[in-house]
C-alpha cells in the first residue's frame, strides 16, 4: 500500500424481508456498519455502530434470527444521515480506496443514498475483493468471505455477520492476497504440471 493512500475496509448488514417474496416497496436498508481504516498496512481507526433504518424501521423475525440482532440494538443506532457524514469524513481525509467482499455493500449504500436524497459519500476506487480473489485463484464461483479465509487455513475474526468482524476479516484476506500477488510477481511462472497440482490443492481447500 502506498504511503498516504488509505484503504477503508467496510461491511454492512441489511434489513431482510420475512419470506422469499419481497413485500410491496421493500428494499434492503443498512442496519449495521463496521469499518477499518488502514494506511501503510496499519489499522489506524475502527468504527462499529448499528444504524436506524429510515423506511422499514421494524425488523422482521427472519432478519433478527439470521443476523442475531435485536430491535433494541438497531433502535439505539445512529441515523443514516449521520452514517453518511461519517463515511464522507473518512473519504475526505486522504485518497481512499473502498474495499468490500462482494458488490452488495456499495449497491445498497448507493440505493439508500438515493432514497434518502443524500450524496454518495465516496469518490475513490471501489474494490470488490471477492472478484479479485476469484480472478487470482481462478475459482469458478464467487466464494463466501469466511470460506475464503478457511481456504487460507485461517479463521475469521470474531463472528460472521457482525459488521466489524467481517470488515476485519476482509482486511485479513486482502493482506493474504496482496502477499500472494507479490510472491507470484517475484517468482518464475509455474510449469503446466505445477498448475494442475496447485488447482487440486485449492479444490481440496475449498471443500
């Protein structure tokens, strides 16, 4: 990571409809944020908070069970506009790249900003680490965040579906992928035979 360049590792949790069918007008809203700000491979700041949904304030049972989250926790969170102001502050400190696992976080953030009629807070590059991981390892399918960590023989940080833990886990994978990329750059290309063996190893890890 270049000096002065900030990477912001972000994870959001969202509201969910009760069943498979979306009720009239339903759209996912951010109800928890976790982020880690990193400069020169050092975590310089972490932030975690629940966020009050603007439109559908009552959580469904499915959402509460899946995320292990309570209505009281979300009700005590920060308003969405305060979240946007905070994210903007991080973005304006210095050149910032946003790193998420998958593209849903930025999609939902953008949609929530449009609905609330507020400006999208980020100007810099947005990196979907799951796609980088997929390209790098040649996986056919997009891998889940914690499955990716386990493929490295590691464990995720804290609890899955806790926003800050998932943001920190994303940072841990980012470090591992960057390390592997620099290793590949500095070493001779593998032979075809080696590639076949390697793919078998990764297949076993992905099981």
